């Protein structure tokens, strides 16, 4: 199968797309695009001559019916620079190939993440693992940012002192904070990338990793626009209803009272109110 190039993807190859204060994402390489997906899907009877409209229809059919293996034929490789705490969330997706900079071999750079003032918020009362929409007042934001800077500066000075004293790099690094920036090459097929994006572009995902996911999605649109269109239609913007929620929908359509109550009713109503991006 000949190597497929995508003009829009070629235009952005190796460009750094900034994320957060010091991070970035860049597309290093890709293998295939929408054409590879449809070729893989039609392998049993040959590709023939197909129109753009027919390709779009086939890709939508595959996505809608969860015939996901053709999407595995497309592979993207990204170079990503992100804070350590983002990387530790990211690595939970074990379906990619990763090569990260090593603090055992390299001296880590003096680069740390400082959240923008508007991103500094209080703990959410109904989401135990996230922040609320209530931001601190500007004075408190500035105070916290200054504290972050001071703590990071002291940690890095200690790190340099340990290195200067001859302490092994693998030991000198251990007190560096999670705000330290790291880098890696991340290679993943399109099927598993879509799963990553579904989870990490969700409003409940941590804001920082969501910012990376949004940039990666925009890059992926350049490589496989029809596949991304189908993903957005059938997965990203779709809503799945549980069995009890389907019964509730039937009740509402029949003019009967909604049988759901409490948290179940709240989740159901949130799904119905969810806006398309």
C-alpha cells in the first residue's frame, strides 16, 4: 500500500502549537489518513473508484456502528511538552508508544508551570477530583502564583546544588515538583486517539490536559478530517442513555411522569441539556 500524504497535514508538520504557559504539541509524523481508513475497510473486495461522498458515508457507517479496526490503520506521532502532573494523567492511556525524556540521563530544564490567574479556582463541591467555576479574587491569584514561583525556584536551586555536589542525577531530581515540564514522543493509532480525546476533552477532565487534547484534536483534523467529522458526530457530541434513562425517555414521549429521581434524574437532565460544541 503506497504511503498516503495529506496536504493539510504536511503544511503543519513540525510546527509547535503552544499549550499552557510553556508547553507545546507538534506533529512529528503520521501514517495514512481518511484514505487509509476506507482502503482498510474495503480490503475484502478492493477499493475501486470511490467518490468523496462515498468515502464520507463509509467512514460514518464505520464510526456509527463501532467498526473500529480500520481506524487503527492510521497512526500519528506527536512531540509533546507538558507539566509532569499532566503527563501522569496522560500515561494512564496505555494504548500508545511513549518515549519520555529521562532525568537519569539529562539535566532537567528550569521550566515550571504557573497557572494563569483565571484558571485558579476553588475545589468543586460536587466533583471530588476537580475545581469549580469559582475563581479566586485577583489578589489571591497573584499571591498563589508568587508562592508557586518561590517554591519552584527553591526546589530547582536545591536540585542544582545536589548536582554540583556530585549527587547522581537520578537522586538529585526526586524532590522536583509536579509542575516541572517534561517532554515525550507519543505515537498512537487513530482509534485509540479518539478514545483519548473523548475522555480528555470532556468537561470533567482537568483543564490542563483538556487544553492539550483540544490542540491535538485540531491537528488530527488536518490528518483525517472525515474521520474526525464522524467522531464528532457519533462519539464526541453523542450521548449514551442507560436502560433506566431510555425508560424515562419513553415515559416522557408517552406523556407520563419521569420515573427517575435524585442523582439519576440530575444526570439524565444534564444529558438532555448538554450543548453541542
